[in-house]
C-alpha cells in the first residue's frame, strides 16, 4: 500500500484543491505535484498572480496558505503501479470530517481532474461550493495550458 501526503491547510483556508493521489515523483519527493511536467504550480501561479512555481517547495506551501488555498488528495492510501489514476486499486479515502474543525472558513472545494471530481457530490452535500477542473497532469494532453488556465481561473470566483 502506498500512503499519500498530509493536508496543507490552516484555520484560514477558504478554498481547498483536492487531487486524486500523488504520482510516483511526488511520493518520492514527498511534495505535491513534484513531476516537472505537471502544470499545477504554473496554473496556480497564473490564477493567484503569484510566482509560486519559482519558489522552493516549503515557501510555495506557505504562500499558498496566505492566499487561503489548501491542498490535499481524496485518496489516503492505495495500491498502484506507475502514476496513472486508472491504475489505482484498493483506494482508501481520506478522512474529510476533520476539515470542518481544522478549516472552519472552508467554502469551496476544487477537484484537480475527474478522478478526484467523483467526490464533488459528497462535498456539495456537505454545503460546500464545488468545482471540477481539468487535470494538471501531463497525462491530460487534450487541453492546452491556456485552455486549462481558462477553467482554473474559476477557482477564485
């Protein structure tokens, strides 16, 4: 079983971005979106008008929190060969109930791709605004960076 990363949230988090489960590069580095071709940090840099992608990882996370944006994944642990979501087996969900206590100002939950987006109804039923975004993964080559960015800009609306 592979184990995911800890949530990056605090009491001021208003927006949470949920991925599915870290890829092999992210697990090896113990960093969210560590694969160099993943567009996550570029997309958020453009959305937030803050050059997060240019910062060392720990500073990225600090700056993200200053924007009141948090990160986590929907899957806590799973079996998987490689990094593709389609290869995920025996997935165990994260414990989302703690979010109400740790993030009392949380209002909007965004999902990085269709796999995590399957959890949108759960969060909508909990009273959160939800948004399913096109995946930032290099495996999602159907859309250009600009096309993804047009949809990712909705995070801050």
